[in-house]
């Protein structure tokens, strides 16, 4: 008996509490910057595509919903010829972002991707590529890598010595 | 045998080998870089450290390099002691201090030995905060990409390129911490085996430039076992597919044939499948070209197969047994012609007859490596059967090992063996008209025209056996040297071939072999044939092309079906023109456009090797299956040749039910042609299952399954079915331990790189577990049933003013299909004539000028190249290069200045 009355009383008290319901879509919920929502491809500080088509995201993807093909630009820079994510399969686990060695693929706080037609959930590169750096500004993979693919010359990277002179006899 | 103890477990192993080799054979995962089973040990990377204990009481032990440690009885080692684990991790850490942060853009990533070893030794995080060493790269030509920053100085590349393959233009430069592997200056790597650097290099310094154009990671490739179709040796390859196109060719280990290495033609020639010249539609040609749909094909061809028509089929030495058989069954045995010249037909039959009935040993390439005396007659190995040249080169190294062995130097200690005797003391005799790639390892080169070569060989035979037909050779000293060497040899090897085209040379080579056989000596005879299935085709009933040309004079051909064959490469242009004019309807099945397809009334697009399946017979009579890497329907209307011929047969015979799968064709071939009886039940058929499942082509890490076709339709469809093979176009199925002929990829836990190959072998550099694939078709006679060939004696051309002309083949360009590969095209030379500079001066001809060469009815304009090694009055004509018409060579001809 006591327990029933107590329950009624507590329920009654809730009338005076602040409501938790949010009037979505008029009111948007707060999503943290690291929320795992829609996937984007970002650019580096020079506004070049960050993706180097290494295929690690595709390999990490548990639903195998990423496919891409590597191609080479005139200066040797690697980029994806096509990059496709089938969002109707994506589970937004974020493993692709974790696997990405160049910060190219990022998950952003946007979940409003509902479609009536499932085919519309297939995103190509032009749908994925944004004109910004996303969460990790000022990172440029090619300045860290050893290769010369048009961004820096050999030996001009952030952690590189000048190229070796193979003809010298000095110790 | 020796009893050794590894990690407390007893093993009984072969004594005298090195410890690393033995541990790998036993299945232990010992990290290593510089050791390669085919290249031996040099102990330069210090990664294969293990701990060796003095006796059971010793608990401290000491660290030794397992690759430099001989296996002895009572050896006690551990592979997992803390101290040695730290040692190995630190070795990798020090190597990684200069290794760049490149993996995402490195083509080796995912199949990198350095990645594997880094993970295996447990060096997970980098602590090196200082600057990294950098190098400038070199431009190394159309096949190989160079990225020197990634080098870890293991020396494998120069050990393969210089020591194993005899290359001259790759070396190690500079000193100290600046050691550099490359050429003296930028330029194309000239050696014919340079492509193997991509597999030998444990990191991404040397990578495949052709695959880079359409790069795919190893785990994303759908791999299928294939057989190289670019020469008669039948090296095993792995064809990798992604998104419906062929991405790359890699070596597939075969203990008897190619081992770990392929030639560049085999590795890079695959690009012809994507050539602009590919035929992908059915064409009806009558002045103009019309594309025909598959449905209306029977309408187009309805007139061709009427009753009473004279129907003729021309087979091909580059088409599979099944395709040739389908043609034979369409036109009937009496109307089936081998698509080769009468000369080639005769020589091939003769060589095969000798191989089958003489009781001689037909060696595998592996056995050739053990020969102690080699006699090569007339064949330019590196250009006609490249991988065999590499095997013969190993015979030279083998003799070096033997000498070292006598001084108790183990043969796997690379450097010590070479230091012991830097000058090769091998007994390889090469008798060819021009300088040979093997010249640097041979005892004494012999340069002469084919008649002199035949005379030399005949006098060798006569010296070995008095009953052999003798010939007068001016080189008595050399002949007796060779005869003496062959007589004293334990494992003599004689190499000749149909490719050189000279009957006398071939016959005299057989006579030498016969003479040794008559002396009750064990002898090996290596034969080279012109194309990938020359041997198989010659086991078919049928006549050569010349017979067809002759009979068409009397009885015109109503319908001609040409299977994968460019007739203009087989007979003189005028002859083929006349013949084709006489044929009412010409139906040609081929992969690439050529002169014959231009003349055809109907062209059917045939599938290339990577899109089809069949059996090829190589030079030693070994039948091997290749399987399709690409599902049907990816290349327009292109279909497998047997399917087209099956359809033609359905059109021709209303009652014919057709074959439903390749197994049906194969079965009915076995029933009809007794020559192939040995193949009965030897190949796993379509019904083959492992634990109830097919063998998957895709790796279990294959990515993008739900996305690849999403653009066309987001609903996933069933994967394409394969009704002809034990493979599935899928990642589902039984991947572990497939039969040796059905290996689709080399992978083992912890071993993602090609070094995982060792896990599939009974021992490193040994045979595949379960036996090497392929079935020898013909049994060799137990007792010699052959006798000496009678030679007609050499025809001298002295005083006639005519030149002795011999064929010159090129590794790049002389083979029809690979010549269309885009990367090879940079290496293909223009048709040329080789002349001795003195001869040229006498005739008033300058280098690089054009001359007219008259051979029988053909007049050719060729550019002159000087060649010092040629004998006088002998000239070489480049054969079968793109743009060269057919000429009957060897022969005599006139050379006139223009």
C-alpha cells in the first residue's frame, strides 16, 4: 500500500520538473564535435584532397560499404579516382576514421540522412568531399611522408635531412 | 640427419643446412630480411637472431644469427627468449629510424615484409624524434618504380639482380649510412628479370610500375591461378582482378618450373588484355564493319554451315587444348589444320618424337639447375625461353657451390662461396650465331652460322660414339673439349629448340643426346618450342598450313574458321592473301585485331587468358590448367573460344546439344584423342569441393563487397557463378590448404607478404606441399627406340654472294600478344638486320641505314644494327617484331644497299 502511494506521489512531483523532450526538428539537440554521424572527406590546408587512396578505411569497414580506386595526378600525387560509401549499409562505427592515416575521412555531427529511396544513400566522392579541413586543421600527410608527390621536394619534409650525396667519400 | 632441440622440442632434421632455413621448414616464425631461400644467407640484417645453448645445463645461452648457423647434431636453441626478442625488436627499431612514414602511398603496403617483421618483433611505437635520411630516386624504365627512402639495406636486390640473374646495371653505391641501391645513372633496368625485384625487395623500394597505374592492395585482389602464355615454358602465375579488370600478374611458385622468379615478358606482358586493339564485339565485315548482336549471330552464319560445304578449321599453338579440340570437333579431323608452317610442324613433330621415344630425361627447369655440363645449340635462350636462361645461369652457380662444398664451405653461405672462387668454373658451352646473355658464365662461346653449329655438334656426337654420323667441323679442339666434358659429366644437359628453326641444328643436338644415351650415360635434353601450346597442338591429328594452301587450289574452301591465329605470322603474305581470297566465308576468333581479322567476313571476340579457362602443354610435355580471373561478360561480347565454337556447332548441327561446361569439352576430348589419355581425372573439375565448399578467389579481407556495385543498384546481387572451375567469385569458401594447383594467394597469419610462399612448400625453395602441379602427358620410353638422324651435310654459301640469314628473337616484341602491352612497347625495337661491321664495310653499308633484304619471295626493308660477335657472311633478321611480315628463316638471302 505504502509503495503504491509513494509511486503516485513521485509521479505527481514530475509535473514540476523541467521537461526532457526536445521539440525536434524546431529545436536541434547538442551534438559533440566528435559525434559519429555522416562521413565526409576533407581537404588539407592547401585545399587539396587529403585522401591518398590507401584503402585502409575500406579494409577496416566491418560492413564493407566503402569502395574506391587509386589514381595518380600529374605530379604523382595519389587520389581516389572514385570513392563510394553505401550509407544504407554503414553502421557509423567510426573505424574508417580511426584507420585513416591522413585525417581525410571524418565523421561529423550530422545524422539527418533519411531518404525514401535507398539508392539515394549511395554517396560518391562529389557528395562526400567538403571544402574544409574538418576536425584536424593544418595536417598535411605529404609533409610527413618521405615521398615527393608535388607537395614538397625530397628532404624538405618536416622531419627530413637533405638528400644523401652518394658520390662523397667523406665519413 | 641431426637431432636438434628448438624451444624444448626435439626435431630430427637434415644436417648441414642453415638454421633459419630449417626453422622455416619446421614452421617456426623467425623474422628475417636478407635471407631468401633462392639467394642464400649473407647475415647482413641481424634480424634472425636466436639463442644457442652450449648444452642442457646452459641457461644463459648466446645470441647467434640463425641464417649463418649450420645445423649440427645436438644443437639446442630457443626462439622466444626475452633477450633475443628485445634484440630483434631493437634491430627493427634501428632500421625504422630512417624508414619514411609512407605506407599509405606505398604500393608494397599490405604485402610488405618490413611491415610483417615490425609487427612480428613487437616494435609497435616509434620513439625516434630526429630527422630521417632521404635519397633522390631514379627513373628505372617502364617496369619498375624506385623509392629509395624506404630502403633497409638488406642487399637482396643486388644479390638477385647481379648474382642470381647476371644483371650488370644495378649496384650498390656510396658508403657508411649513405648506401644506395640503383643504377649508375637514370635509365631503364636492362636485365630481363628485373620485375622480380618487386617481389625480392622486402619493402617498397622497387614496385611494379604497370600495376601502379591501376593500383589495388593485395587483400582487395581476387586471385586466380593462371599459366603464362607468352612462351613455351608454362611458368605459373597468379592473375589478380578487381572491378572487372586484370590488375597484375605475380609469380605463383612452382617447384619444378619457375620457382620464385618470372621473366619480365611474363610479368608485364599481361597489359595486352586492356589494349585498344582488343576485339570486344562481333563484327560482320564486308568492306565496312557492322556490329552484330549475339542473338542475330545464327542468322549471319546460317549460310556458312550448309550441307556439302567444304569447311576447314585452322587451330592455334597459342590456344588451349579445349579450344583446339572444339574446333576439331566442329570441322572434323580431316578438315583440321595446325595453324603453323610446314617447317615448324615438321620440326615440332620431330623433336617430340625424339623426346618420347629416345628414353632421354626431359628435365624440369629445377633439374637444369643441377646440370654440370650444358651444351646449348642454336637457341638464344633469354629471348625464346627467358626463364630457362635463368635456370642455366643457376647451373653455373651450382658448380660454384660444388667446388666450395669440397672445401667444406656450406653452399648457403653466399659470400664465402663467391669469395672462394670468384671466377666461375662452369662448363656451359653456347653455340649460337650471335653473342648470348649467358656469355659471362660460359666456358667458351662458339659463334657460327647454323651449318657450323650443326657441324660442331655432329663432330661432338661422332667423338662420343663412332656410329654417329660425322661431319667436318673446323673446330676440332672445341669439339673434343665438349665431347670430353660431356663424357665426364655426371649430369649433362643439352638444349636446343624448334624456335631456332634449323633442322640440322635440332637433329645434331638430338644426335649428341643419342650418342650419350648409346654410351649408357644419363642425359637431359631441354627443348624449346615457339609458343605456349605448341606441344599440345602437335599432339592433335591434323596437317600443316601448307597442305591446306595446296588443297585449296583443287577444292575451294567454302567456310574457313580460324582460331586465335594470325595467318600472316605463319606464311608469306602473298600466299595468305591468295588463300583467303579463295575462301568464300572466313570466320576468325581472336583477342586482338591483326591482319587476318581485317580480312575476315565475321570476327568473333575471343576471351584472353585471364577471362578463360583451359589446358596448356609446356615444353616438357606438362599439361597445366589456367583459370579465369574475370567473370564472364566484363568485356563486351568477348567469350571463351570453346563457347563460340560450341555455338557454331549448334548452328551447324541442329541436333547437337552442346557442351554445358569446360569439363564436358575436356571429357569428350579425352575420349576422342588418345594422346591425352594420361590426363583422365587428373584436374580437379567443377564439382571439386573442399569441406563441401568451393575455393574462394577473394581473400577473407576483401573490401567493398556492399559498395562496388552500389552505384548501379544498391540491392546486392548474387556473385557471378563459375560453372567451369573449382573456384568461386566470392570470399566465401574453404581457403586453407588448397591442392597445390589451386592456390589463389600466399598468406599465413603474420605473413602478408610474398614471403608467405614458404608456408606452402615442403621446405624453402623446395616443392609445393602435395606435389608440384601439372601432369606429364607422355611417358618417356624406358629404352631408346630412336636412331641417329642422317644429316645432309652443311650447305656452304661461300662464293654465291648470298648471306646466311638466321632469325633473331627479342624477349620484348617477338611474342604476338605481349607485344601489345603498353609498358613493353617502350622496350620493343624496330625490325632490324644484324650485320658484322666488317661485312657491312665490305658491302658499303653504314650503321642505322635502311637496306633491302631479299629472302625467297619476300623483300624487306630493315634498319642495320652492327653486331661484333657475328661470324662473317652471317646476318640476323629480327623475326616477328610488330611490323615484320612472315619470312621463312633460317635461309639464305640477298642484302642490297638502298
